[in-house]
């Protein structure tokens, strides 16, 4: 008996140090009698840093670790298989629906007299028609992602015509938007709404964050927020297409119509430069049609019936993209803390209400699912969203704040980020 006890003691003495050497994530609790020896796994945890202004997410995005983010295989298991399929007939029916609404509004617009006295009515027409036309924009966007149809020729044909009619270069934007999806909220490689960094290095980070903060503080939150709304919603989209504004530092000053010098060529590798030129043909044809229209009916007709609604479409586009990936407690990430799925789960779903969800095919209320797998068509996106929310509640982000309040919060408070000490996260600095 004494011999067996001695052998057992020697065995434990040899095994316990070995476990400590080969499994550093395990720690041994103090041992009294041998039967009470147990090992406990330790897991990393995060807390909300001081000074972070909370949104309706209440800091949730700051508490998510890499371990909380599911893999693509996990998503495939959680989401019903049919959500990843496309039905061409269904997509075409939604296209017909959006076109019918647009045609009806255009017919109403033609009945409005082109007089100064009718200006309030023309403003209402632009708001209504531009808001409805955003639905066509969303369907073109689905074509660019491969979510409209498995028939590639049909899909690219529909997308090319719709986007060209809205003065969007189809293949150019298809490429830059794919980069945005691949590097969502990446501080260097991101392609939209990449923030300025306090003490940024100007190479992998946008420098000048401290200057922007100083300007916002000098102006005051109200005037600064109003200016940002004007710049983003009024000029943000053409500034992005023409000069890559709000894109990350990796691609320099890019131009969606001119893929070569004097602009950066970094965004257009291999065959993409040729596709940019191909996109330009569609833009040129649209501009020619607008010129013929102006020559026949007058410039005022083109401005009232087409240009003013297009400004509203562009504002919707920027507002959606801005709010889908930005808020006061949603971080940006360095390469060390980034993965495709981590970036996708930094997208934010918001409550746009039944009217806008109907007109815009739920682009703002199901955007997390869209970033996880952009080939999910919009008519399956709500079902996919519900499955993702149920399976991964810690990682899924939904902010119940009304959209207009969220837009003001972002415009007036999201000025510049600063790298968190000891991590690869970039957090918004309170202005």
C-alpha cells in the first residue's frame, strides 16, 4: 500500500508541471488533499474604456472579442440553406416594383409646372422621387455583389444599366465596394468612412485627427455637426467617386472614372482598369441622353425631374453607408486585430421603419447579414438576420436609436479616433 501511494505521488509530481508547461491557458488551483486538484481555463475579457460616448449599442461592439465572432462555417450552419440562393424571377419582380413606383412619380412630376411658385412642390417631388429611386440603386448594388441572379450576363446587364442611369460607374464601384466589404472598419485598408487618427503616422493611418478635433471644438458641436451633414450628404458621394474621399490610406487618391495617372492606380489591379473604362461608356451614354433631353425640353426640366432627385439618392447612399459602420462606440481595427468576419460583425442594423424598408429592400435593417455574405439576396436577408441574431447575440449589432438621432450623433461626435494603448483598436475621441 505504501509503495502504491508513493508511486501515485511521484506520478502527480511529474504530470502537473508538464501540464503547466504545455498548456499556459490553464492554471492550477491551490492543492490540499490530492482529490481536490482541478484545472480552470482562463478566457480574455474586455471592458468599455473610460471616456467612450455610448450609443444605443451601449458599448456592445467594444466587448466583442475574436472568440465571440463566428466563422463562415458557423454562419452556414446557423442560417437556413435557402437564404444563400437567388431566384431570378423574384429579383425581377422586385425590379419591376421599383421601376413602377419610379415611373408613377416621374409621371406626376411631368404634370408640375416649371415655375418658381411651384418650388415647394418640386422640393417634395425631389425628396419622394429620390427616396424611391434609392430602391433601384439597391438592386443595382445587389447585381454588383452577385445577389441578383445566377445568370451573370443578365445580372451584369441589369446592374450596368441601372447604375449608369444613376451616374454610377458599375464595374468601378463593384471593385471598390468589394474592397470595402473585405476590409470593413480596417484602419488602413478600409474603403469608406475611414477616420482620421490622432497622431496618425500618415502611412497606415490617416494623419490629422488632432487638427479635426481642434476644429470641431472651436466650431462647437452644433455647427460642426451641421457642416458634416452638409459635406457628407450633399457632396460625399461625388467626392468619393472623383477623389476617393473617406477611403483608407492604402489606395491613395483614386478616381472611379480614370484608373491611371494623375490618380492612384492601386485600387485597379490587373483587368480592373479596363473595366473602369468600360463603365465610363455607360456614364457617357447617360450624359448624352441628358444633353439631348436638355436640348429638347430645357435645362430646368432636367434639373427638376432628374438632377434634384439624384442628389437625394446620393444623400441616402451616404447616410446608409455612414450609419452602417460608424458610431461613437464602434471601433476601427488595425491588421493585428482584424479578420473578415470581425469586420463584418462591426456592421450595424438600424430601425428604418416599414416604408423605407419597403422602398429600399431592407438595406439598412439587414446589413449585418449582407456583410457576412453579400450574395444573400435582400428577400432572404431578414430571415438570415433573425437566424444570426439568435445564434450569435453577443456579436450581432443592432442599435434601436431612431435613424435621424443616430445620424446627428455620428455627425457631431465621430470626428477622429485614437489608437488604444496595448491593442489594435482605434476608438473615437470625445470632441
